């Protein structure tokens, strides 16, 4: 397993506080390729109860009428607790 440290620079935007942050990424070497080690955050999802009727209705409403909000909440991990 190879460990690579990279400097992360956010594109210039209204939020300048994250510039200069560093992340440590780990890779696994397979043949001539380095494959990024990714893990999913499943601890939070496992503690949530199954989605009910009104959660599915809310999810459908967000997808059909507020697609940007739906996508934003999905990518930031706020959609499942919201439903």
C-alpha cells in the first residue's frame, strides 16, 4: 500500500477558508496502477430506520420540483436524515 500526500487547493470562490488544506490519500498498487482506497460512511446510514411512505413522497417531490436541493442534500449526506 502506498501513501501519497497531496496539497488540495479549492478553486477561487467566495469561500477562501479552505485553501491550503491537505489530505492524505492511500493507494493500493495493482500491477502498474495505483488504485485509490475508498470507503463508504455506513455508520450513519445503518442507524436510520427504513424510509416510510411520507419519506418516499418527500424524496419524489424534491427530485421532481427541487432538483438542485435534492442533489445538494444527497451529495452532502443530509438527504437520508431529512427523509
